């Protein structure tokens, strides 16, 4: 999504993309926090979340604990603004246990062709 917004800024579709993202009922951000955001991505994410605030749901999945999200965003001021929109009024589900991918891999890896 963030890369698409960067491309949209270059080819003139940026505002159209922001409007589309604002209208989505449920936006899913998967694998949040795998890399520190650069400045353009931070600003784009804030714009998206600000446009969606109060109008749609945003689901964020991450293996990174919430207390580390601030550092993953990278800029103190923008991190405060982004996390205010993400975490305020959020429902948090902290899952524990082995990954389902690991469990499924164990089921299939033991099968040998005959």
C-alpha cells in the first residue's frame, strides 16, 4: 500500500488512491513492523489513517509487540500521531503459541511418497 502511494504521488494518482483507501470498510495491514518506515511512508500512513479515522476499521497484524511499534515507525512526532490513530479505541488480541504455519509444515513434512 505504501509503495503504491509513492508511485501514485509520482504519476498523479495519489489523491485518488487516498480517497479509495478512505472508503474501504476494513483495511488490513499485515506483518506490521517488519522494517522501519522511511519518512515518505510514515507521512503516507498518517494520511491514510487520518482520512479513515472514525469511518472504517483497520486491522493490524504483527509479530512485533506494540511497545516496539514506536521505534519501528522511526520518527517520534509522527509515531505519536500514527499510534494515536491506531491504538486509541483499539481492541488488542495477543495470541500465544506456535505458528499455525509451523504446525501445518510438520503435518506435511513427515509424509513420504511411496
